C-alpha cells in the first residue's frame, strides 16, 4: 500500500517504495487550524521568545531592573524606602508565580480526596540548610563550599542589578541568616507524622490570627484572581508551626531591607531561565555546587547500600529502536521490533531479511567504529580506507539535503554496509532452503522484494521544521537518504531493478567501506 508505481525505482527508490505511505498513514501532528489567541499560540510565542537568545542578550538586564523597580527596587542600601511588604509579596505571587515564604496550590483535600481545597505549605528553599546540617561529617567541606558559593551568587546578583560597589558588605550575609531562620522553624515531615499533624483545616480568618504578618486574604486573592474569596474561605495548612514562626521572623525583620532583598532574590531565581547569559552563568555556577557535588555526595551516602538489578532492560519492550549494551557487551533488539513492518513469522524471508535483517546488520557494524578512526585499523590500507570515507562523505553531501557527511558518516556507513550484509545473509539462507513463497500480486521478484522491504521500513513522516532540526543534531541522515545512499552503492540492487547506468540510483561512482 505504500508503493507508488508511477515512480521509476531507478530514479527515486524512496518515492517508489514510500510515495503512497503518508496518504495512508495518519500523522500524530495536530491539524493546521487557526489558533490565534489560543493557549497553544501563547505557548508557541513563549517558546520562541525563550529561544530568541540574541534578543535576550541585546536587552540585557533592563527589563528585569524595570520589573524590580515596580516591586520596590533592589533596595540594597539603606537609601530609599521599599514598597509595602505585603504589596510586594502579592505582586510576586500573583503575577510572577514566585512564593518566597510559603507555597500555595490547589489539590485534593487530605480528609476528602474527592474535594479540591486551597493548600498552604512551607516554600521549596533553594538550599536546604536542615539537610545540610544533617549530612555526614565527611562532607562538611562541601557544606562550607555551598554557603560560600551561594553568598557569592547573591553578591553577583547585586552587582548585575546595579547595586553600589561600596554598599553594606553584610547585606547578603544577613539575607543568608534570614533564610536560615526561616528554615529552622520548618517542622520535619517525620515529626509532623508522629504528632498526627500532617494537615490542619482552618479558614483564612483563623490563619490571619495565627500568622498576622501576612495579609492572607489579599495574597490568596492575587494568586486565584478572579475567583471570589473571603475570610471564611476554607483552607488546609500542612505546617502551622512554620507559618507561625515565619510570621514572627518577618515581624522581627520587617523594618530592615533583608526580607525585601530575599523576595527579589527569589524572583530573580525564578526568572533566571529567561535572563541573559550573565545571569545564566551565575546560576549555573551555583547549580554546579547545589545539584552537582553536594547532591552527588548525598545520593552516594543514601543509596550506596542499595542493590542493582543487572537483569533490568534499558528500554521498554515495545520500543522499536535497538541499542548496544556496554554492561552486557551485546546488541539488544527489543520485542517491539519483532512485528510489522520489521518482522513477522509469516512474512516471506525476503521481507524479514530486508527489514529487521538490515537493522541487525546495521547495529552489529557499530562494533567496528574504531576501525574508521585514524590509526584504528593497523592492518588496513589507510589511504584506501580514507578514500572510501571521503567518497561516502561527498556522496551524502551531494544528495541535496544539506547533510553534513562527516557528522553522519558512522550511521551512513552502517546503513550502506548493513544492506549489503543482510542481502548476503538472505542469499546464504536461500542456498540452504532453496525455496521461497511467491507473491504474484506484488509483482516483484524475491530479490526485488528484499530491497523494497528495506525501503518500506524507512517510510515515515518528517516535518520540514523537524527535518531542519535533525540536520543539525541527528547523527542519522534524513529518511530518503537512508534509502538513496545504500541502494545507489549496491550493485545487486542495480542488477535486480535493471537500473541504467548513470541513473540516480546507479551512479558511476559507488562508495564501499565494508
């Protein structure tokens, strides 16, 4: 059903084998309909704005500085007056999805899973000082390094946002102390579980009485606007002791600039993926320590005694791509490959050898990659090998898809060699069995059916945008080239399809590695 008989196989074997494939196979791509103003269009615009790094770099930090000024400025010195604390908090929570002091979300009620309820919990701190203090003594040096790097990160942000070089040197040290104080009032989950206080049903009015430093109604209205809300709104609190302690800490510190600096730090951290490279670099340096050295030590310390199953698979059984397992030193073919169009027990052997047989030979050839590297094959004639490599590189770059023949060389070699090896394996099978079922309705000989099966297994849809992306990143050539290259280098294909000399699928120059 995929074949297009109006196409000469010697002119374009991929179109001959796959010309009718797309018309008879639905694509997973969404239909192209008007999406103006929809959530999908906004997602596309958002993605493109994030990917436009040139524009992000050219804008620098001005947009961020304007945003920070809207919420009261950086306020790194004692000069000037910061915006009202609760007003700033409402803007951060409502407009920028930033929750410095507590986390707000909607989820199933712990007491009645069928009912959703507003839930409040302590925030997700960037540095978990409670965890740090509980780490084994052996990694104390990492703890100190984390604190130093985080303090350096805060100072770097201040510099990038125009903070004066001669500002108070202790500003960020105080911010770190403030964060530490907040984390000290967090009640560990284990303790809350033992005390039977995993959650606490209350109302906004009652919470306002217990933690008065926060204007709870205004903050929640900012988050859930335009949903109506009043002081009688039922909510669920997960750590009431933390909210009480947090409120007391804010009241103790609110006259200074530290709570405001902390809120801005949280905002910048939340927005950092969209900022220019200077912020990205500062963030990356912090991440190396937070999620690199320290976390790796925690993981090793925590999981070193766990057992590992050496019999587990690296891919799901229904996957349709094979892989080489370094641990087992074997090529693995998932069960998902042993089905149509790659294989079926009732298919003629020509079909099975042409499809899964070629893929198997392709994977096995990966074991010989090193032979193609400089000095990788001491017994080979290096000049002849290099000429063969250059031939294949130039050939694939001449097909007109703007393929980088060097970056796709190893896969192109495996495709070309895999087809030749699988065909030889099929001929060896024929010598032993002498007989192959005829398929008169198809109108192809067994040898032709082998090559058709190979091309048919390559049929697929490739979106123009995806194709352009794959040309930059994929070590494989585009699907048509994975057919053109192998068949145009295969003399047996030319013979069985009677391709005239110098036709597109039978060029004078043929490239062979294996």
